[in-house]
């Protein structure tokens, strides 16, 4: 019984223990489950976890604090109340890098928009972003993403906007993206996508109204006919992406189009009949730089809202449709470099809103329409290299906006009008016509006229002294029938070749002396003096010839010394050769040494004594040097002349006391401020853009480096050393360039595998200079303990740290950090390994101008350049 009682007692005690312990067990087992939704899943904690993986050098997310409601944080937007809060994260352009913790951010309830654009993540697109199933908008543009486009993005079925542009995403566009049937915006432009586009992708995405596949040069596709099934498409950007074949007729069904850009592809054939009939909303048409042929469909006149018509660089024939010119909103007609013919029509000066007409290099005939100058919005009329005839209309630039007129190389005749109303005229190009009469003195009263080219006409009379009132960057009057004294400032300001072909002109430093007729009538008393002078000159010449022979090897010299000057500077060939000694060397490069030489009047010049692996003839050198001497721009150093002897060429340049940009960077301490560095960068870019785009003939620099950027006292740069290949020949140029180990980092990587140089090679070299300005380090040895060049140095640090903190020059104030980061991004684009990823120099100029205007207040009254 005792035993039984003990058992009962134990059972009672155990039961009591269970009763007491059960709440504890229940609490301990259920507490974690209850805590997860109330703590770990709170949006505030998830966002802070997301932030913890980011690198934020500028503390842009400093307001993200547990003590503040997340909807009050910077770059976080909340809409709605209660349990239906929609969250948007706008983190673009904050200089962020590091790891994207998609696992955290995708669990934020109500996350509808995520923008990580314009940052430096330098990674593949995170696969876990596919968990952000509530996203409506995802923007990863210009975020330094690379690698393939993940198929998993097709799981974001609520997306209406997907922007991955401006990265290095490669491979094919996944057909699975066709599952995103709610997409309205798809931007994949500016990547490295390749292969053929899958038809299903466009067959299903029927709600798209914005599609950008531009600048994907490795695509190997014809234009998908299925694009025509996207009835709501309003903006279609396919430029520069390797598309081939003809435009499908299905494109005629895109009645909602506002912008159609198919430029810079390999498209061919004629446009579909009826092209334009249903494009009632089309505002921009870009078909430039393809292989289109045949007549342009006249139905384009049905596009009543058309503003920009750009078809340059094709093989279109026949007349431009007459109805095109009278479209009420048309602003730009660009049809240069085609085979168009016929007459340019008269325009309605009341209705027309035309601003720019460029029809150069076609076969247009007849006269220049009198209505051109009466259209009040017209600022550029360019119709060079056609078959236009008749006289120049007196009212050609009566438009208050007219700034650029180029009708060179036609068959125009008669006098040059007075052009008294051309108050905004900057550029006047009339060369290569049959114009007669005098150069109007009234041109000197036009306040911003900067470029005048009237060469190769039949003009007579003198060069008006009134032209000295202008701040001219170009005055070319060569090959006319002009006579008389040339105003002294015009002789000193321009190369002599701009006066060639006018035997009647005279002045200081010119073949004709204006005082010769007066001296011709002097008395016989001077005859003996003259004879003695001539004899003395002959003796000096013989002595100079002997010196030259000694300098160049005595009696074995086979070529006489020849000095050709484009500006009146005081030096002889013998003095030039005698000044070549080691103490005067100020630079060395692949093409020879650069000497600093002081002239008789105290002026300094820089002379590049070129090494040559060939023996160019004097005629070939002179022709090349004449071309170089014609380039005139405030950011281009003047070519003053050259000396030729025994196949050796010495080029004479202007010299600036500040020396080169390379000297400045390699100084013990590079202390130039950021505004001045931006000014240097912009000036170099403007000089290159002038060589590439604004001068005829266009020129590539091909040896751009900081040694070849000279500086004034106010940090205004002058680019020098350009066009060396024109003087020494292509074969010698490449041979010498390959031996230049010290400056190889400036050379675009594709030079070794291409026969034809391009302007994008100069862009690469310019990008290296930008890196020098941003980092404050020389290009060839950016670190004393590292033998790599500056491009590798920068890329390694971006790959290792993911940011720019160790790249930007620490000597510059942090207030300029944003501008420096933007310049660094531009430099990395310019030095892209893929040439097609680099911007053209005119685009670089625009980017730098925006950066300059952000640093300093904009100035006014800047003259427009052509």
C-alpha cells in the first residue's frame, strides 16, 4: 500500500509539474515565431540591413536612422496610409557601391519602385532581385553592371518599367522577358547585347510604349516584323545596333509613333511604299548613316507633327518631297551626303518654323530660295558641294537668328551682298564658287562674325581694313584676284596660305613689298648701294650654304636647306639648325625631340625635330604642312612654319610660357584647382572637336597626350603635335609610334588590329588625359610602387574597392567631388576597350560644358562656333 501511495504521490507531483511548466514551454516555443514578423520583418530594419552592405562615401544615406520613421528618410518615398503603403527607393547618382542585399530590400512590404541608377556597383545583376515581386519600376541604368541579363527577371510580373541601359550587359536578350506582358517601358540601350532577337519577345510585349535597344553593336538581327504588332509604341530607339536588311512593312502599322530612330545601322533598300501615311504623331525621324536607297516616299508630308527629319549619310535619290518643306512644325532638315537632286523650294515665311537646313553634298541645282533668309527661326543654312547657281540673295541672313551660312563649292556668281542685317552671323563659308566684285567692308560691322572663307572665287579689290574690327578665328581669301596692302593685323593673325593665289596683295612678310613701286623710281645714286647690298647678300648666302653643309655632313649633303614660314617670324634655317642642342630640349617623344628656341625679337617658339624612317620629299612635306597650317582655333596651337633638309623635317609651333600639361602634372605638387582642370579638359575637347567635326578637311590628331597640351597663364589649353602622319607618312608614323614605350598608355588598343584610324582613337587618348586631371597623377606612372599605366591603375582600384575614394585627387576640396566623379565616369567611357562605347568629341564637349556650368555661373555672349 505504501508503494502504491508513493506512486500516486509521484504521479500527482508530475502532473502538477506539467501544469506549472506548460505556460513556460508554450511561451518559449512560440516567442520566436511571434518575434519574426514584429521585428525582423519591419521595413525600417530591412532597409537598414540593405544599407549595411552598401558603400556610401558621400554619406547620402546618413538620415537612415532607427530613431526616425523610414518614410522620413532621404531618398525614400511613401504613398498611402495604413497597411497599403507603397514604398519607392530613389538612390540614383549617389556614388554608391558595394553589395546589393536584394534579400533584404525585396522583403520591404509595398516596395513598388527601386532605382540604383548612375552608381558604381561593378557586379552582375543580382538574381535575387527576382524576389521583389511587388516592383512596378526597376532602374539599374548606368550602374556599372555587367554579365548576362538574368532570366529570373521574368518573375517580376508586375513590372511596367525596366531600365538597364548604359551598362556592360552582354549576351542575348532572354526570350523569357516576354512574360512581362505589363511592361510599358523597356530600356536596354548602351550595352553589349548580341545575337538575334527572339520574335516572341515583341509578339507578347504589346503594351510597350517605349523601347530602346540602341548602341548594342553586337546584335546580329534584322528588324523584327513583330515590332509592328506593338500598336501602342510611341518611342522606338534602335540606332547603332547592327540591324540589317530592309524596314518591314509592318512598321507602317505603328500609328502612335512619336520618335523613330534607326540611324547608324546597316539597313538597306528602299523605304516601304506609303511610309509616313499613318505616322500622324511622328515628331522625330532618324534614318541617318545607313544604306537606304531609292526616292524618298512623298507620303512623309502626312506627318503633320514632324519636327526633325534626319536622313543624312544614305543613298536616297530624286527630289526631297515638296510637302516636307511646308510641314508646320518642322525644325530640322538634315539630308546631307545623299544623291538628292532637283531644286530647293521657296518656303512660306509666315508658317515655317525651320531652324536648320543641311543639304550638303548632293546634286541640288537652281538658285538659293529667297525665302531662306526671311524665316525668323532659321539659324543654319548649309548647302555646300551641290550644283546651285545664280546669285546670293540679298536677304540670305535677314533672319534675326541666322548664325551659320555655308554654300561653298557650288556655281554661285555675282557679288557678295552687304549682309548688313546679319547681327548674329558667326560663320560665312562662300569658297569654291564664281563670286566676283569686292569683299564688302560692311562685314567688319557684324558683331560676332568669327569665320570667313571666300577662297577660290573671282573677287577683286583689296581686303577691307574694317575686317580688323572682328575677332576672327578664320579668314581665308586665297585664290582670288585681290590686290593692295593687307592690313597688318590680318597678316600676323593668320597663316600665309590663307592669302595665297592673290599676286596683287602685298605687305610685311609677303612676297610683294608694297613700297616697291616707290623705290623703283629712286635715283641712280642708290644703284651702287643696291649692288653692294646684293653682293653682300650673295656672300652671306654662300656662307650660310657652307655652314649648312658642315652641319649636315659636308659635301655629301644632297638636299638644300628649305625654310617655309606661314607667319612672319624672325629666324633663318641656319639659325634654326644651330639652336638644336641638348640644353634647349624641352620634350621627347616617338617622333623626335622638341626644342625651345628664342628668336631675334625675344619671342620663343617650339620646334619638333622629327625622326623619320622614310625620306619624304619636300613637295609631300609642304603639302602636308599647308594642311596643318590652315587649322585655326583658340585651343589649337599655331603651326608657324617648317624647315626641310635631307629628308629631315622640323616643325615650328607657337610656344606658351606655362609649358605643357604634362609638366604641370609631374611637378612636385600638382596644385591646380578643379575649376581650372575642368577648363583645361573642356578646351582640349573643343580643340579636338574642331579637328574632328568643324573643319574641312577633317583631321585626326593621332598623338594626343598631356605633353602635347600647352597652357597659357590662365590655363587656356592649346593642342599641338597633331597630324604628324600627314608629314611623315602612315607607315613611318606607325613604326615610330610602336616604339614609344613611355606613352603607349595613350594609344587606343584597337590601333594594332586595324588599318584605318578613327576619331574614336583620339577620344581614347583624351580619356587618358581626363584620368590624369581627375587623379592628379601622370598617365605612364600613376604610382611609384606600381608599374601599370593610369587606366589599369584606376580599373584595379574600382574592382578592388568598388568606389572612387582612392582614385580622386585628395588635394581637391570635397565640394568638387560630385563633379570629379562625373568626370571620372566620362573618362571611363572615353577609354572603353570597345570603340563603339566611346562618345564622339562633340558629345564630350557638351558633357564638359554641363559640368563647367554646374561649377561656375554661366557666362553670356559666347559666340556660336560652326
